[in-house]
């Protein structure tokens, strides 16, 4: 899948695969400077399931805000 499709705004509604510990696609404001960008099976752009396994530290709070 291409980067444009997997780049999801931080404030976008939750995806069914989003949890406190992972996100569907990349919710980083600037994926190019993400420390996990390009890591196989960690980065959404480099995993078969398009799941980011290490979202930002702010994600847990944002997830709860969007969920609630």
C-alpha cells in the first residue's frame, strides 16, 4: 500500500485495528523523522498488516480521547 493511504491524521477517527499499543497505518505527524520508520514489522509502511507496532508516546492518551 502506498504512503499516502497509510498516513492517517493523528485526530482521525479510530480504525477497528487501533488499540492503545498499535495503530492501523501511521499516525505520526511527520513519518519521515519517526525513529521507527522503515523497521520491518514495526513500521506500518513496512509490515504486511499495515500496523504500526510502536506509535508515539502520545498515542495512548489520544486513543482514549478518541474512544471516549
